[in-house]
């Protein structure tokens, strides 16, 4: 996968475990967001295959399969011309879900995301950054997808809001038992969420395993440099194993 002369993603072999959380981590430009977009079928690799639940992603089935994936992009990506409710229910309304089914699902998701239901009548600009991220998560979960993909969902938030959302997100992951792939550049955040961490550099996977594997058994000097270079807020450092 390349953009002009720049290689964004090299030959990569990655399998995610059902019901578990895989975190892609690495420096800016290492290919982690590109890999997530390939998994979502938003980018098509020049070579190789992408499989989702025993079915290869192809142009003729990608739209159907993508409805079984929830995707949260950086900074939420809410449509400014729709209310929070309109954003969350967009695909359900497109698929002509009955109004009662939409209302029941909306109430369930608002409870999960700890967002007061009345805030769904607001426009995105009227919500705080943390509230917008909760709405984005609700939108990703609306169709009850099998796979949840999150691209640095908490990167633009201030530390305390980020800390609170981390706690809520982890609880949601545990409760729903979804297969999750999350992108971050934050090693403490990766350690908090991940069953498996995948560290990338220059479009390739350098090492995969637990955070303890990266700390105690680095596969490459870059792994140690990356881990040691992180300067995490104190409240996150306390959650490293």
C-alpha cells in the first residue's frame, strides 16, 4: 500500500482474536491507521487478501460486510448538519429499521455510553468533545456490529476527559464482548485496553504480544526506544501492568 513514492503499509499478516481487543500502536506515519482502513474495506491493498469472518472482502461484498463493522474515526467525524440522534440512527434509518426498534436500540446505547438521552437532540457543535466521542461510539454500535474499529478515538481530548472515557470504553468492551481493533500512539492507553498489542514502524509490524512482552522481551531495539520515549500523565502510568 503506497501513496506515490511513500510506502504506507508493507507486507502484513495480522489475525485478530474474536471477542478480544487488539491495539495497533506506533509513531505517527507508521501505517496503523492505514491498516485499520484496509481492515474496514475503505482501502484496497494492491496485493494480498483481507478476510472477515470466513469471507474475503471484495468490491462486490464490501458494503454488505462493512455493515457488520463499527468504525470510529479520529475526532469522531460527526455530520454537522445532523443532530446527535440523526448521526447515531443514520444507517438504521437508511436500512428502514422500524421506529420502535430504533428507539429501543438508541436507549440501550445511550445507557452504555453514559450519555443522557436528551442530549441526542443537540447538534454536534453543542456537545463537548467527550460527548461527541460518546455519540460517535453509539453510531458505530448502532447496527450491533461484530467488529469495532477505533482510530485514535480519544486522542483529541483533555487528560481527565480521556481518562474517564477510557474507563467507560473498557467497560463497554467487556460487557459487549466485541472484537475490537483500536489505534493509538499512547503506550499506557494500549496497555490499559489491549489483550494484544501490535507495534508498527515504517508500515510493518515490529512486534506483537502483551505490554509485558514489549517491556521484558523486545524484538528489536526500536521497541525499547519507543516504550522508553513515552512520557505519560501520572494517572495513566499507574495503570501500566
